């Protein structure tokens, strides 16, 4: 049984040049049919949930839906699932796609957290990324959300962008900190093979900061945000006290979560599954009241242990050695002893009284550790 649900809304106004998510250009009629199919999928999973503690509506751009469509979606969620009184309910919003009516609909239906895709605080950079908004439009959306009662807002940022300088990144962080969001996610740019950015990069047309500059940007991010009261609680995530993303902690703790929507993935009863990616085949499958599952994998043995370890190590506190032993009936060293000793001897991992975690230096080489654990 799961107490968390992720719902994928795969529509965007346009696709950003760096994005490899399962997204499509928004069409009103297609979106209407999609939401109808999503309602059917909720029915198929309703009996497999405990009272929900977290709900995350992501995309895509959920806020591209009309106020009426958002109202219907949220009504469907409340109709099909039991939800705890203190549940964290998040909706991803992009600047330029929210207005007072949509925000009031969300607040009126229990949404208590917004995640805003900002990425950078320079109009020229936003244009280069393929974003549809300006910095001023972001500010307007952010203040509108505050005026409509949202007291828990995340901002997504990206560093190590093409042509990005340290000064530009300093400026972005400074401007964001001044707005005092409760949560900041700061990711380094990753070149995904299916994106226009990747093609340009392969053709030598995209000039990225050096690895040293990228590391300096990451170090500056950690130092600056922690100085301003944000707890660095996951490799790329920072939160004001008690404002950690509870839904994301479900992933990092490798706990069950139901995934709904085209291309969504879930993890329930020891089985990880992914849904059909295409909108039309997703809708078609649900028209026959069949779960739109494309692939499944039962995680057992070493694979489950490795995934649990890797996900938990993303958290700054690391993995609880007691929780690991309770889950698997053995110490972490039984399966990973030689690997962990190697990275501990190199000063990248450390043991505290209760946890195994990355050292500050180890954060910069986390991917190398994860590759070996796999």
C-alpha cells in the first residue's frame, strides 16, 4: 500500500531545449480526453492506497490547464483517494501560466505547496533555454501566489548553463534569496541525448562551463544558501526549517508511491512500473479500463539493496544503518563492504553514530560512487 501519489500532466506551451521529460504541446481537447483517462486510472488504483500523506502534480506544466480543468482534476483526486488532514499537496507551476483564478482553485482544493520553474534570473538566459517567461513575469507570478495564501513555495534553478558565468549565477542566487522562498532546488545542467541542447553540444555549438567552474558554482550554492538559513538536506535541495519536500523524501527513502499519467512511474508492493508514454495509447488503454503499464520490474535482493542505498545517500544525513538492517536483516557492509571501504578510505563517505553519508567532498563525486554501487 502507498501513501503517496505522483500525477503527471504532460502538457507544455513549448518544450525547453534542455528538457527530456515526457511532455507534449498543449491542445485543449486532447487535455480534456487525457484528464478523463486519468480519472479512470485513479479509479483503478484507489484501493491500493492508504490515506495519502503527499500528492505531487508535476509535468509538463500542470498550471497550463484552465481553472475549470484544474478544479476537475483536484475534485477527482479528492473523490478517489482518502487524504490526511496534514497532507503535502504540491502543484508544479511555470511563470506566465498562473492567474488569480487558478491559484484560488488550487488553494480551495487543498493545494498547499507550489513548485515554480524559474531556472535563471536573466532574461537572455531564459530565452536561450527556451523558457516562455521573463524574469518580471516570474516575479509577478510569485507575488500573486503569495497574495493568494501560498506559504510554501519551491523554486527550481539550474547552474552550469551554456555561457553562464560565476557572476551570473551569483546574481541568480542573490535575487532568489531576496524573495525568501521556503525551498530551493539547484541542479547542474545534464545533457540528455533526446534534447536540442544535446544536439547543439555534440555539434560544438554549445559552450559549457568547465568542470572546475561547475564545481565552484555548486560549492558557492551550498555555502550561500546555508549561510542564509537553508538546510542542505539533499544533494541538490535546500529548505528552510521544516520545509523539506516531503514527497521527494518518499523517493529518497525508497518508499511506495503510485504514479499516474502518461510516462509516470511508481513503486508498489516491491514492483517498480512505468506507464505508457504516448498520450493517445495511454488514453486508449484506459478506455478499456486497463492499467496503462508499459514495463515492470520486481526489485529484490542486491538490486533493491543498491537502490535503497543510492537513493538514501542523496540525503545529506545519508542512510540510517539501523533502518537498513531492519529492512534487509543484515548490515550494509554485508553486501557493499569492500566498495564502501574504498570510498571511506578516499574520504568520500563517512560513518556517524547512526548513519552512513557522503562527506562534503564526496558530494562532488557522488555519481562515481553510485555507478560502482550499481
